[in-house]
């Protein structure tokens, strides 16, 4: 995985976990200031919490897009194709067809 993609994922996960906590702390501080009669503090904390919420939503979206890019970018992750049971070979190397005594036979 590319170094930049890995760093974006790490910082995106950290931001996704820590920003909601910061939003609640700032919103709680705003409610406390509002209850004490500080209207300017309430407005300031409300604006800061809204900006933090917008950054958080952008970070969650960017992390999801980066995770998708990382999943597409991964080399060597091909699906294995399964053989059909009727197509396996015996140890002798002969197939399971009519000439080998198995599979479909025409009823004449």
C-alpha cells in the first residue's frame, strides 16, 4: 500500500475517533457558558463545534474513499477459480470423460 494512502487512513481513523469527543466537549462548554449568561461564549462554542462537526464528516468521507482506494490498489488479491467436479483429472492424467469410464454416456 502506498505510504500516503496509509497515512491518510491512520489520520482518518484517529480523527474519526477523537473529533466527536472534542465536539461534545466544546458543545458542553457552550451550554455551560450559555447557562451562566455568556451569550458570546455560547455563540463562539456553537460555531466551533459546527466547524469541528463539518471537519469530522469530511474526515469520515475521506477515510471511506481512501479505504476503497487501498482495497482496489492491493496487488495479488485475485479470486481463485474453482474447478468443476466433473473436470478433475485422475492421478494417471486421464480425464473423467466417457473415454475414462465416467461422466456422460450416450444411451443408444
